[in-house]
C-alpha cells in the first residue's frame, strides 16, 4: 500500500502458498525456475470504462482457438472492472521464445491482451482463480473447470499448433489448400472469379498496402499485395472495385506510368486492368498452399528481420524521452520508416534517399537529412554505403545488434519453431508500424501553422478507446504536463475527444477537416510534387553529365531530341527521355528552362498522344502511336 492506504499494483515478494489463502492480492508464476512455461494465462485488460465488452469478445476468440487445438480453457472475470483471464495448463513445458511469439500474435488478433505475463519467463505472473483484486472483489470462474488447471493435459505440440493457427489468422488468412485443383474456380454474379467461403477482414499486410501511397513506388506490386489478401479473405471483385476511387494502394488501377509520371486511365481501361489482375490473383491463391511464395527460407528470414526490428523498436520505446524534444519527434518517424523498409526488404540495410524518407515520414527533406545524422551519431543507425549517382545512401538499423540466422539460434529438437510464425511476426510489425506512421503523416501534423511532428506522434498513439493521461504520457515518453497540453491542442483541432474516462479519437477521421481549417491541407502533396520534379531534374543532369564525359561514337552528331524515336540497340550514355539538357546562349546549363519543361510535363501541359491500354496492341504499335502519332485503322 502507499502512504494513503491505496493498494499498489505491485508484488513485493514471493513465498510458497500451502496453507490458508492470502487475504491480499497474490499471483502465481507462469514459468518455473528453468524459464519454461507450464501455465498460460491470457490477461485481457478492461482498464477504461466501456472496454469490458472488448475483453469478453477477445476471451471468446481465444477460447475458440484453444478448443480447436485441444487445449482446455478456464475463463475468469479478473475483478470489478470486467477484465478476463483465460487460463490453460500444460503437462509438458514450453520454451519462453515460443510463448512470447504466441503472445505477440495473439495481441494482434486480440488487442486487449497484456503481453507482460507471457513475455517474461522470469517474473511473469497472474492472479489465479479466487485471488483478491486490489480494487475489491475476486477473480471469479466464468467457464471451465479448475481440475483442468490442477491436473493438466496440454502438450507442447498443441501450443505450437496454436501458434500456427494464430499465424494463419495474422498473415494471409487461411490457406487455400482445401480447394480441389481439378475443379474450376467458380464465378460470381458479375462473372468474375472468387473463392467460396465467408468474407473476412483483409490480412494485415494487404490492409497496409491498401493505405500505401502506391503512386510514389511500384504501384503494380502494391496492387498485387492488396488483391492477394482480398482473394484469400474471400472478397469478391465488386468489394475491391468499390474501393478504387478512394484507396491510395489501388493507384495502378486508376493511372499508368508514362516515363516520369502517372497519367489517368479511362474508365474502360481501369475496369479492364482490375478484372485481369483480380482473376490472376484468385487463380494464384487457389493454387498456392500459403502466401509466402515458393522460397522455403522466407519464414526463417522473416523471423530474423522481425526479431531485429523488434529489438530496435523495444530499445527506442525504452528511450521514450529521446523522441519528445527538439528534433526527436522527426527522428522517431524516420527511424520507424527505416524499420518498415527493412521489414519489406527482409534486410537490416536499406537504400533510402532523403526525399523518399521525407515523404514516407511526413517531414521535409532537410529535416530527414538532419534526422539521419542525429540517429547515426547516437548509434541508432549507421551508413553502410554512401549515395552514388542515381542511388541513395544505404542505412543499417540497429548496427550494434546482430541479425541472427536460423543456424545461429540454438533451438532444441523438442522446441521447433512453429511453421509460419516468422512471416506472421513480420506481418504484425509491418501492420503496426505502417499504421502508426500513416496516422502521424498528415498535413495537419506539419510545422506551423500545422500542429507539428510531436502532436502527430501523440495522435498516432491514441485509439478510438479512451486512454488516461498516465497511459498516454507513458506511450509518448513525455511528461504528463506536456502530454496534457498536446492532447488539449488535438481536442481543440477537433481530431480527439475528451471525456471523463480519457482521450480518444472520433469514430471517423477528422484530420483533413482540421487541416483545412488551419490552411495546411495539401502541403504533403505539394511537397511530393516538388520532390518529384527535383528527382527528374537530377536524373536529367546525371544523363547530361554522362553524355559530356562519354567518348563520342564515330559519325554521331547529336542525341535524339525530346519525343524523337531512337532506333538503336544500345542507347548512348546520356540519352534521356527529355532529350539534350537545355542550355543558355553562353552554353551553360539552363536550369530554369529545364524545370519549366519538367513541370509542364508533370502537370499535363505538354502531354503527347496517350498509348492505348488494349492488351492486344503490340509494344511496337504502342510506340508508333505514341511517338509518331500513327492511327490504328484495323
């Protein structure tokens, strides 16, 4: 108890309980002195008002999963707040790494789960059935029998099957190996292929891809990730078609790439692209047992990079105060983006130029550059390779940590890694970091008159469920006083709601409306446009420099001009889509004219005839139509 007689949520000692039950709250360890678990307890919190139904729902989900693998479950109401404890006991012990993986995957499916008891083999403990609660009342059994805990029958193999079942839920939905490959895939009411079964939520990776700014990268690859997950989740073509207008990840359906920019497709062409790619995705899912490709090493490599990123993020969370003052908020955003890129590449070292990092993190390029320098100076990242020509610098996250390969990890034959756990752990991290980065990256959270980077980071750590000041200040790493001021600014901007239970988001996103009121709406789009022009100008200069340095071919008089067809097998060094770089009368490069040309091209003021998107048109015909203005008459 504290000085005022309030019971603290802390356990001050341990002893064997072999007589009368203690009158004060007490707990039991889940693992033995050998750090192996013989009890599993899923602690589902209901700390705030109105969160008890979510804990009850999560308890039902976990009970169903335990029942599916043959494990007995005992469900208790933990105390007066309505939380739940879901217990199961094991006759065979399970290693701490497998249980920690189980906890992380279960947390992704059941958000009310407290990771602490299952993630710490040394001190993880939970109040058993019947133990008093510090706020009054006791842990009360709601379902199951206590004999299942005192006379356990659970096995380590059942726990591994539970992890594998959760991995399937987290990653690319359930596998499609139950489909008969000799029977044709059925058609829906609109004559489009689909996989029969109940419609589910999109897998985490596909949901993140749906929100990704596909226009700034490989839009076709992003579309493919969305469609693979949608097909596996038993969506129909019409479900995806309804999202085309508003989802950034479906940019490849709306537009096509024409050299340095994307041009809009017509309605007929867009519909054709979506139909073709959808049918291709459904056939792929129908013939693939799991959505991790054909690489047998993928799961192990995904497990290794997920563990590395989790270590970096854990150290960053433990140093929360580092990210709250000065350039700290921008530094954390850049670090998170580098972690996302590492997870996507399955590599601790990634190529990332400052403009790309700036756009992904929602900061300016100079801010991104200085953030990289600060992170490098503090040992969070290290430069593995300097920028060279068109390639950006390579950065290594967590350079002091070693990315262990599966051979480096001494796992006994009794504790094999559950299949698919590595891919699922990578998916959970990608989804979590992508969602947090996306929440913070908005026009509203740019610098003044926007609310600033720290306000964006704070908003990204809120949810639609109320959180009190202590919880939010701990998550942001800031003092309660400063956290309260920032939360009040977010409430005044209209993006958060304050109640007597704490702060929460609106059920619908109000950030864009708030950005319009502050006159910052469109800032990030303007920045993306400016950086795209700068990239084109840099590439044009690189081509011009290569031309000036390259030896001249005999008989070569000049390069093809802008829009001219160069019928050569190997283009000369320095050949560029815009032609020779414009020059002033004195022969010096004319940067102003170059910028005007690039901006006119990107703004559509200098469009050339658009090639048809008909799949039957050959590439040669498309070149003749777009460059020479030919017209197809038959």
